[in-house]
C-alpha cells in the first residue's frame, strides 16, 4: 500500500541497528526524488485545469516514477547489504 514508507523505514531501521550513516549523495537523491514527485503532482493538477498540460504531466510522471523506482532499488540494496 505504501511502498515508499516501507522502504524508507526499513532503510532507517537497518542503518540505526548496524550504526551505519548515510552519504550526502543519499540525501541528494532522496531530495531530487521528492521534488520530482511534487512536480508530477503539480503538473497533474494543472492538467486537470488546463488540458494543454496533459502531455507534459504524463512525461513528468514517467520520469518521476522511473527515478523513484531507481532510488527505492538502491535503498533496498542498502538494507540487504546492511544486514549481511
């Protein structure tokens, strides 16, 4: 239901349990992901108001989803690696 929350919580728990720290790049990737998700949301709202935004909203959604899945894959790998 809330995949992003589950992955973030698992990563956070694993990092605290094994006394690991995040890299500055991790935080940058998470910020970019959050920005893209918010931009996609704003574009979707604009597309509801003005139909001319529909195509750009679809493109931004696809970019945001690809970036999200890449970042969540990295987070899952960190959890797996942290448990080894």
